[in-house]
DNA sequence: TGTACATCAGTGAACGCGCGTTCACTGATGTAC
DNA sequence: TGTACATCAGTGAACGCGCGTTCACTGATGTAC
């Protein structure tokens, strides 16, 4: 958990490989070659290849959520949502490796396997998403936004953002369309 | 291309493995075991493992589009859209293997590799999607739907459907939310 | 009608590579007494 | 202050497995003459 030069070198290398060649490009041997950290040391810190990806997942999710949180202040809801979309897509644009962690690493097996680590990852994810849910709920009860169940906020209302991120639709025009769509779905 | 008992047996087995264990579960050895078709025969018909997945992609996409096309008739746009969402999610529910082909098979490498086969697959995809785009465009010019650029229709306007499909949000409540969101984004 | 040849679906043993992982080890840094 | 031991980060050679793929082959079905 605690950041360490070695630990960071491994994660940085994994992130770079992820950005270049996707999840399949992240092999222990390539991390070793790129980071200069021995394979044994990788196992010492992360336990397995999946452990590396899981650590990345937690970090990246926290990073993204921290970025998004900056968009949610007390401006009019419409402005905040516009800003949220802009920040999200900018983050994807600027951090292709991190975006690949969230959008391209297959997690079903990992998450469903129910190991302690993966449970913690899911838990962390919930915790991190909480502020966003809270902001939206507050605006909903204030009548500024349409009432939407919590569980639908991220996967359905924000779906255009996720889908645009996944398909690499990161242009200004795409951002415009995404923002319009999300706002249309939230408008009271 | 032409359907053949052997060919079908391979694709059926691959589909079943896909539904059970995802893309990683689709190995030549397991297809051989499940279908009874020898590995050599698989290579005779499909050329490679990727060839099998590519053939599945073309078939599944055509299947889904044919299903969706039934929703697009001359009823009021709102009803058609509601129906479109319902049929899409029902299809995912009923064909987990096929849904996995569209939503979980990593295609970047394949599609970007630019082989003749993959080019054809992409082309087929465009062709198959055409009716849907045409229907929406007609309703847009008729003033029944908001004007949205063609390229944004599938990835952004229909994003809630795709995201729900990907995350397995297939309940009646989820369907409700997805339909509401898509309609909100399309309403004139 | 018979013969020779080409084509194509299908077989299954074998290969080689790359992968994640293991393990015995080194060396540095506390910690107890 | 010195000694003995425990702990922990880090090393790198080695292993074994599973994978996609190859290839020499069989047998059936056209096709030409």
C-alpha cells in the first residue's frame, strides 16, 4: 500500500505498457525489462500479475475520482455537469494508461473471485464514488436534477462519458455531444 | 462464409465457452473438446483463433441488428425507442455468449491490424448499422427527434444501452432507466 | 465407362514459445540482551 | 558497545504448463478426357 520507489517503478512501467499495448502487453517479463525491478521483487510486493493490475485499479480510480470531485461545487448544476464531463474526458486523454486500467482490463474473473484484495478494491471503489453520488442526490432533492436511483447514476446516466472514453471519442465535438446527452438525462 | 455443420459446430462451441468463461476461455483445445472438431479442421475453416472470433463478431452483429430492426417501424418515435431498448437488452439477456462477443472480446489489435478479414468485419458492421442510422435520420428531419450527428448515435446516444449490457444491468428497473435516459437524449 | 488427377474437408501428433510463478539466496536494517 | 537473531526488500535462474500453430496425412467428391 505505502508508496515506495520500487513499487512505483513497477506501477509506472505497467501503466506505460498498458498505454502502449493494452492489458495483454503487461507481462512480468516486460515490467522487469522496463522498470529494472526483478521479477522476484514484483512478486514480493504484489503477489501476482493480477495483484499489480489490482493495485493500479485502486490508484487509478482514486485519481479519476479526485479529478472529478473538483467539478462538483456549488455552481448551477448544469455547469457542474458540463465540467464533470470535460474533466473526465480530459483525464482519459491525458492518461491513456490509467484509462486503459479502468476501461480495458478485464476484471470479471478478478472481482468475482472474491479474494481479500479484490474485495478491498471494490470497497474502495464504492467509497471513492460516494462523494459524487452524494452531490447528485443533494441536487436531486433540491429539485435541480431529475430523480434517478443511486445505482443508475454511474452506469446509465454517465454511460455516454464511459462509452466515449472506451471508444476514444475524445474530440471537442464528441465532448459536446456527451455533455448534451448527460445533461438531457439529468435535467429536472 | 457459407454455413456448414463443422463450421457451425465450431462457432457454437466458441459461443458456449464465451458465455461460460469469457474470451480467455475460448482456446482451440477447448473448442476441439467441446465441438468434436479437430484443431486442424478449425484452422482449415478459420485460419486462426482470431479468425473464429472475427466470424463470430460478424454473425453476432448481424443477429443483433436484425433483432433491433424490428423495433423501427412507423409508430411514434418514443414507442420505437422504448422497443429498441427492450429488444436490445432482451437479446443480451437471452444470448450471453453473443453479447460477450460484442462487449467483451478485445478487438483493438484485430481491427487495427488491418487484415482483409478484419476490414470486411468493420465494413459489415457499418453496412448492418445503416438501417438504424437511416431510421433515426428520417425521424430527425421530420422534427420528431433532436438532431444528432450520425457518428454520435450509436456510441453516445445509445451509450446507456451498451453500458447496461456490459455491466449486466438487465433487470426491468434498469431497462426503465435506460429507456428514459435514451429518450431524454433524443426528444426534440 | 473407366482412369487419372485436382480439390477440399477433416485428422491428430508434434512443436516451440512465452507466460506466470517459484525458490534458494544475498544484503541491509532494525531489535533484544 | 558488541553480538546474535529476525525481518524485509530485492535478485535472477529455473520450471512447467498451456497455448496457438504447423504439417504430413487420409478419404471423399468432383472433373477432364
